[in-house]
C-alpha cells in the first residue's frame, strides 16, 4: 500500500531530527582522550610544586630562582600537601601572585584539593586571577601534553562556555563550569582532578562566609584550600578600622570555611603597605603565631660604603635632570663596583633591568627613587604612621628660646665644641657650650663667607668660597677651612662669670668625596690644634644596617655613644671620627625639646632664628624595624638646606667625645613607638 504524502512528510521530519541528534551528539563527544606525552615528567610534577612550575611555565619563570622563591615554593607545597597555614611577605615584582595562582592550579589539577578558593582584596581582582588559570589550561601546550584529562575537554569548548553543558567524554558528561568566579574542572573517570572546583572571593565582600560547592552527584563540599593574594588595597591599609575588619575576616571567616572539625590549608602572599596594616599584623608572630609570618626583602643588608653611593646618587640625579639616561652613573658604579657592593646582600642576584649591571644597583636605584616606597614595597619594612607634631602654646614657644643675646655662655659650661659643614659655595658652622651632663647652649652659628642676609640658600649664596679664593675649588675650600678654623679657635669666649673658656673640640665634615683629602690636609697642617680637630664622616646606619656596636674593636680604636675613632694606619697624622647620623639627629632633637630646667637641654640663644629653624626642620624622620631593632631613619626634604642641623649634630658628638654624658647612656634611643618632637611648630612660631 502506497504511503500518503503526509506519512512521507512525517518520516522525512523524523530523519532530519535523527540526523540533527547525531550531528549534535558527534559535536558533543570529545573522546577518546589523547595519551600522556611524558608520563615521567607528569609524575614528577604531580609531587613537586617546583617541578610543576619549571616544567610547564618556563616562559613565566625565565630567571633563576632566588632563595626567596625556593623558600616560598617549599612553603606553598607544605600548605597544599599538609594543610598548613603561612603568611608570606615578598618584595613587589617577585612573582608572588603567579606563584599563588599556580599553587591553586597545581593543587586541583593533581587532586590534592577538590575545592580551592582564590581570594584577593576585591572580587574583580580575584576573578581576573582565575581567568588567567582558565587561559593556562586552554593554551599551555606542555600542560596539554601531560594533563589531557584537564586540558583536552577545555580546548574542545573553543572558548564557547555554552558548549560545556552538553560536552561528553566517552559518552559521559564532563560537567565543566566556566562561569565568572567559578571553574569546575572536567569530570573524567579515573582522573585525580575529576570535578575539582576553584572559586573566587573578594576579601571585603559577603561571599566568603558559608562558601560551598554542590557537585554533579549532589554531594555538597566545603573548601579545603584557600590562597589569598594581597588581601588589602592601599585604602584598606591606611584605615585602622578596615585593617581590623580584614584581619577578622581572615581569621574567622576564611579559616572557618572548611566547616566544623575540619582543617583549612591557607597561604597568604602579600606586600606590606603601611605600618600596622593587615600584612604587618599577620606577619607578627607574637601577635598571630598561627600564621608563622615570614618577611622577605630585596636587600638583606645594605651596602656599607655610604659615601660612594651618595656620590652615585648625585651623579644619577644630575644626569636624569639633564635628560640623560643614567649611563654616567652606571659607569661610576662599574668603576667602583667592588667597593660599592661591599656588605650588600641581594636576595635575587638576577633581578635587575637591562640598563643596570647588578641586583645591588637595581635595589639602590629603587631606594633613591622613593625611600618610603622602597622600605614598604621591596623591604616589607614600612615607616611608622606619621607622627603628630607636639603642640606648643604661646608661652611654651617663648620658653623654647632663651631670649639671651647670641654669644652668651652660661656659668655652668665647662667646654665648647664646634662643627664645620663643607660645601662648594659655603662653609656652615655652629659653636656650642656644654657641661658634663649634656646641658648645652648654641652660642653662635654662621657661614664662611658671611652672607650679610637674613634669608639665603646654599645655591644662591653670594659671595662664595671661590669669590674669596679664585685659584680653584680645592684651594678655595682649603683656605676657607683654614680661615674659619682660625676664627673659631681665636674668638674670645667668656662665661657669664667672666671666666675664659676655649674651643676644646672641632669637627670638620670630610664626607664630600672629592674634597676629603683637602680636609685631611688642612687639619694636618694646623699643628697647634691637630689633636683637637677631627675629620667627621657621617654614616647612615638604618634598621637593616650593621650597628656600630657590632663592628670589630681593634687596638688603638676609640668608641663612644654611636661614634667611633678607628686607628687607621693609612692616616697616621689625622684620626677621623665616624658618626651614626640617624642616632645623633634623634639625640639632638631630644635635647632641643627638653624643657627648661630639665637635664640634657640644648638651649638656643637669641630671638631671631627663622633660617636656622628652616634648616632644623629640613628632614623627616620615619621609624623602621628590621632584624629585631627599630631605628629612626632621617631623610632630607627635597630642595631644603639642612646644614646647620648637621652642625648641631657635630657639636653634640664633639661633646660626647669630650666626656659629656646624660643620666642614661641610651637617652635619645627610642625602642618603642613614641612621639619624636618635630620643630615645625617652632618654625611656625618664629
């Protein structure tokens, strides 16, 4: 019996539907899996996180590992394998974010974690980190060769997430999930990674607490691993309230994600941004011992030759200001590299730019660019929060000045000290009177040549040393020091009781490299005062530097409160003094803020000191902690003269050399976070 037209039409429709089903089924089926190309390489990478990074991500880690990387990689492996908890602070640019991402991928791709959470300061940042992981599983050819059970199904999606819904491997759904903020690896029979899940969360969002994942078989799981990368933004770091909230979220919400009675593996990689920020809190083992905080630095120790590095800095700054590219500064560094590298301990010797020649030079360039940023972002030692200036009312302001005429010396004074600060245009000087209990008076100060103006700077000085001695710079400085020294030693100095008092100690700045020999020569030629005059070398002793107390003491050396007079065979006729300038600047400011009548006060005579105050407030102080000690580190403000501050420091050191002592030998050394008085208030009142 012949079929009707309607029957033929229905059969045709069914054939088309079946053909379509077959076509769709063929497109959804991605089996069989390719074979593993290198089983031995895969087996090694399955057990070693370091081998995993080296085998499949050579283009990311193209430089040799530093000791920091090796330590962090080992700790990340312990976190994943053993369920441990660590907080690690690494220098910026060390690859900590990539290591954090790869640790999550390694943990899930090898089956060591079936549910990992990748957390960042905010959700959008965390999502971007996860997107990188998705791209790696799709595009990394070496990873595809050894982990086809993960990479093959993902490649077959051809960046069309909707295809995941119907994808099958050997007739079984893969259940891949590529939604934003979520990545469920393919379900593959017998694969260690089968159905593993990675989710993201923002630190300050509401999606951390109670985070869970329901597998395709209906089983509900909780996270077993959390990797937190930089949990704070700069805004969070600068807010005590937000820092406390972020710390609470990590300790309560994140570490509690695994559920009751279960342990969550967790590692936090971060950079310290500000004092007492989230990173500082978690790294503090006495405060949060469960995180076993570890702080890594770009430089474990600074170079010892401060003078050469200061010359390098001046050369580089002048060159860059003239549109140069830094080649002259680099040439200077190459010429003096052995001396300039001495004492430095870079943690990653291969880290430097193409226009640099070493990791030490790279680190010092970063330091010179921005000291505060270098300390926090590369040394993980941020300065303390800005200190509040001590408020002075009108009466106390008046009490800060003695009101006596300049040149007055109190009856209690037992000796005088002076300091000459050497520069190309001018010599700055100050003269102080002291007793043995460190009660002092600034008797007089000035410049040579005298400027005849109440306000001036070193740059606009007129006349200059070369004006008086046009025979060349060395001759001008030699003649200037000789004339000024003679003036200081020969000027009448009488106490208020009429007794004559002499200048017992003179320090002369010898830290300006090109003129160091000139200073030593002029001192050597002053036979009558050779034992009283000392060439002075200021040394920058920061928190990470070797303190004076740890220097070897040789026969013939003299040492006192943060100063040393070494017995240098190379300079037999003239002995120098080395000064810990950071300590002595804090010491001088402590003396200036001491109230009248209290022991150890440095008084300023006279009533008009506007320019002096400009010099005394020309530096900022930050407190830095490293290697178990906290040190005040001073830095000049750009474009400001600080030379009379240096002179007061020299006068105080001279008093110490001559036997002056406070009731406490440690006066002026702050071991806790206390206020340091600024003279900005004094400046406003004058």
